[in-house]
C-alpha cells in the first residue's frame, strides 16, 4: 500500500512542476524574442546609417569640382542702361570663377563672344533693377548662363542658341554642373557703379 500513496503524492507534485517549467520556458522564449528583436533593430539601424553615409558621399563626389577654382577677371565694362532718357550708365567689373587652371585657355578662346553677350544683358537692365541686391543676383545668374552658352554649343557647332532655350537647358541640367564641359562655375562682381 505504500506504493499507492507515493503514486498519489507524485501525481500531486507533477502539476506543481508543470507550471514552474512552463513559466521558465515562457521567460526564456520572451528573453530570446527580445534579444532577437534588439539584434534585428540594431542591424537595420547600422545598415540604414551605412547606406545614408554612402549616398551622401556619392553626392559629394558627384558635385565637387575637380580642384580649386581659378579666377579670370574681365576688363571693366561701361554700359548704357535701359532707363528712360538713356542717361544712366553702369560700370561693372566681372570676374569669372573657372573650374581649374586649365580652363583659362578654354574660356579665353570664347571671351569676345562672352563679353558681347554680357554687355547685351547689362544694357537691358534699368538702374532701379541694378541697385537692388536681387537685381545684382539675377544679373550674376544671367551672366553665368551667358558665359556657359559657347560651351553648351561647342559640340553642335552652333554659336548662337536663343537665350530662352539656353536657360531652359541649364535649369534642366543644373544637376550636371560639375560634370559637363562648362568650365565657368560662378560670376563675381569686382566693382559695381551705377550713375
């Protein structure tokens, strides 16, 4: 008879062991799930950060100029402005920022054409426009487009593309500025007098 009470006693202990084992198993599975979730999140964060860094470096390389810029000063220009009566003039000193030292000779070949285009641009402005900072900035942007015109057309052989087409093409291809054949990167004013 001793066996029957022992059997009853071990059956009574069995349900008590099952909840303890299931709690431990549930705790282990929960911790394992948490560790896997943290590892997955960390891996995703690391990969996302790495991809973002590579993308930024790629853009920087794509946009960066070849080397330090070279500056090519143009002779001062005195231009009659488009004011009523024609009594206002502007004396403007312009310096072109070029992509590198080798670009100087490339630009000098087209300098008479570039100067002529710049003179025409300035002569269309009024003194009121040129006295405002916005007018000066707009003029600099237009001069940059004008200075780029000979290089946009160098391959096609056409030396006179209408200004509107050039502006549209420049806006469309503004991302390619660092990789195209245009050596002119910027326009700076060394003097600016309106009388």
